C-alpha cells in the first residue's frame, strides 16, 4: 500500500531500539521545540496475533529481522553514539520478548495524561537500568511508580479492546506511513530514517519545508501554541514528549 502523507511532522518511536532511544534523547536535549511540534506515533514489532490482524486489513508489518552481523555492528555503533552524548547505556537481555507488553500500556498512560512520563520511564528502565521491559513485573513496577493501575498495565498485552482498537490502528498507521524501521520521521511527503537523519528532519520542521506540512490537532498533553519561553522553562523533558497527536490512540532506523 502506498504511504500516506502526514499533515504534520511525525516521529515513530519504539522502546526496543537503542537508536530510537538515542533519537528520543536528542529531541529532548537538543531540539525541544521540535519535540513539541511533532506527532508521536508508537511503533513496535507485533506478535503473530498482531500480524494476523494487520493482514485481515490488507496490511503488513514493514520490517525485516536483522542479521547477526548487523546486530554486532549495532553494539559497536551504539557504544560510539552514547559515548559521544555522555549517555551511560546498560544493555538489557530480552528473554522471549513480546513487545505488546511495554507498548500497549502507553495508551493507558495517555488516557491518564501520563504518556510522556511512560515514554521516559520505560526508556530509562530498558536502556539505563538494563531491565527487561517485556517482563510484566517490570511493567507493573513502572505503572505503580507513575500512579497507574499496575495489574491492568501489566496485562495490557492481553486486553482485547487495546489490541483490536488503538493497538491495531497504530500498527495500520505505521504500515500506511511505510515506517520500516525506527527512529522514523515524516514531514509531508519527506521521510527520514535513523538518528543520522534527525538533524535534516529538524531543519525541515523548523523551516516548514515539508511538502504538505501544516498544523494538526494537539494532544491534551501538549503545551499550548504560542507558549512563552518562561512557560516552556517550567516543563520537563517528558512534558515535551506529549507532542501532537491527531488522536491520542495513534501515538510509536537503524534497528
């Protein structure tokens, strides 16, 4: 299916990929104005049930598993990138990961006005604490820290309403966008894949150069348009991560 044009710039983010985490940190630390301006769209590798649901709607998941050689390269590359940024990384070990486990609770966090906090906390748990975010007890702990119902968050991957509703819509949206990896950015018809393309995406957003770019509805978590510097100074990094979303249920390239 042909990729659809987004009316506002988008960031497709994922908790599994170290590159997506690095792009998140760069947006927060280097480009907070762009973090505020973009839509944030959740991206994850669906399990067999998710792929079946996508296929029933004539879609497929646009991603291919990496080779062993690419995996070894990524270990070296991420070490270089994090060292350059002064970030300490603690590599997690994934045991039979089911990526719905950490990603679907994001929608519950959005409903509670805690979408940005969920993003920040899950990234930190995985990439700075080395925790297994596909372990439901880890998700329960994070939810409890944020004041979310721990049991419901831990069981979100089993929630039929989430899977068939906003979860499926997020998967269909990334398929429509042709988001074949993360981090993935779109601005109008222009696409940018990978941390090394973030600066070009930022330049496009700041200049308004993306073909067909425009304004869209903001999520309830987004700072209001025209916020003063003083207003922005009151916001934490995670507050910016709320960003725009045409629909709070539509929130997610090198790995």
